[in-house]
């Protein structure tokens, strides 16, 4: 039977890379680092240089810093374009993620790598992402639509067995996955994807953008990563003073919530009353879930919503391996 470390769930998001994997002795590991990659340069401080070496990968003949090192050394790349997967920064994040897995748990030989794409890019970019990832990883690679993953997390246990309390083939669920670049919607009716009720709209970046504009009007120039952080902390550090921006945060968050609710209504309203529930996942879930629940009382927030995509991908991969084994196909 496949063991939990036979599959790696890799969710390269626009704000953070999330990885779900297991150690050789079956301990769960979840890794998260900021989605920032910049061309590397020489660092003179010894300690910092050692740390930077751990967070450096080669893309072609060029070294790149990724994650915390890239952030500390001034990187801000956020990949806010649709052809992001084709950029060297995306490749640096992918290679960086594989390096983290190798360093933390040891990359198991022949592990399956499961990755995701926003719903609206899935059919266009699936083959391209597989091909690009294949340049960095020689094992089997699967690509799934992002909101499919939290659904799998709910329906499967950590080894990919069907959940004892849910039934994929009998239940119908809506999924709303609130990310930074996009919010993705999906409807699964008794195990089948209803394409008409699936789609995407903007994610939390709309709130971060709006917050930056509001603060600029007040004479405070704040970059997007700071604004993204302020959406949670409700404060901005301004020349040593913590400035309360709660009022601006509320207005900015309301914008995303409205957009998500409008899109959810347009896509799911005809089905929603007959669903077993609506699952809300992604890092932005805590912001949106209370408002969705006011409208649809059967809305549930996923457990660890930001990591639910990576963990759902991993569980889906486990279920595939188990099914193959049951059919007698070698894994
Ligand atoms: N507890 C929280 N409360 C509110 N917002 C949060 C929380 N945790 C994370 N976020 C924010 O939610 C947003 C989405 O996070 P997530 O990691 O799901 O996005 P992503 O996967 O990087 O983006 P995308 O899927 O669009 O590429 C981020 O802007 C993040 O700062
Ligand atoms: Mg995401």
C-alpha cells in the first residue's frame, strides 16, 4: 500500500507557496514560504550568506533567491499575470519548493507531485505546467483545478481513503477558494464537476490594492505586501509608529467580499439550496466565510483553510495511488 510520503501536494500561490508532505516515518509536514523570487547576488555577511545559500536555486544558468531570503533581499515579485507559470520566477519557486522538501523530509524517490491551477486557466495551462514542472521534477506530475483540492481534503483521509462521514458519490458541494490573485469556484454534484457553475473572480489582492490607494490618498505610501499584511493586523508601521488602519481595512475587505458573493451568486444560486454544503477555503476564507454564511447557512470553512489546497492535492494523489494498487497496476 502507498505510504503518506509517496505524494507531495504543491500549491504555488501568488502570495505564498504551500507544501503538504510527510516524513519517511509518516509525520505530517506543512511548509509555507512567500512567493517571491529574485535573481541572486553576492551577500557579504557570512551568516546571511549561509542562510541565502539554503534559499537559492538555479534557473537555467542563473541563480535565484526564493522565499524569505528573496523578501529580505528586496524582492517583491508577485506574478500577477496569466502567463506567470512561464516565467523564471515561477520556475524558481517550483525548484525552491522541491529543495525545501528535499532539505526537510528528503524527497522520496518516485513520489507523485500534485499541483494546481486557477479554474479559468486550467484547460489552457494544464499541459504547459506539466511540461515545465517536468523539467524540474522527474517523477509523475498531476495538475488539478485549485478548488478541487479542498473538496478532496474533506472527502478523503490522510491516506487517501474515503472519509467515513462523507460520500463523494452521494453528496453535492459548492467550493469557494479565496486566494490572493483569484477566487475560484467549483460545483461537484455527486462526484462530477459541473462546469457551468465553475469559474473565477479576483482574490484578496483587490482589497490590498484598494487599501494602498486609500492610504496613498492620505499621504501614506505603502506597498502591496505591507497592505496584504495590514489586512490581518489592521496596522501599518509608519516611521516607528503603529498606525491604526482598521477603518480602511474594513472598506477594502468589503470590496472582495462583495465581488466573491456576487460571483458565487451568479454561478451557484440555481444549485445552492440543493447542495449538502458550500466549502470555503484558501487564505482569504476567514474574511469571506462569515458573510457567505449569512447568505447560505450551510457554508463551512475548511480546516486550516490556507493549507487545504496543498493537503487536498496530496490526499487526491494518495487516492489515485490506492486505486491503481487495487486495480493491480504497479505504482
Ligand atoms: N488568517 C487570515 N485571515 C485573513 N487573511 C488571510 C489569513 N491568512 C492568509 N490570509 C490572506 O489570504 C490571501 C490568500 O492567501 P492564499 O495563500 O490562499 O493565496 P495564494 O494561494 O497565494 O493566491 P492564489 O491562489 O490566488 O495564487 C493572502 O492575501 C493572505 O495574506
Ligand atoms: Mg492559492
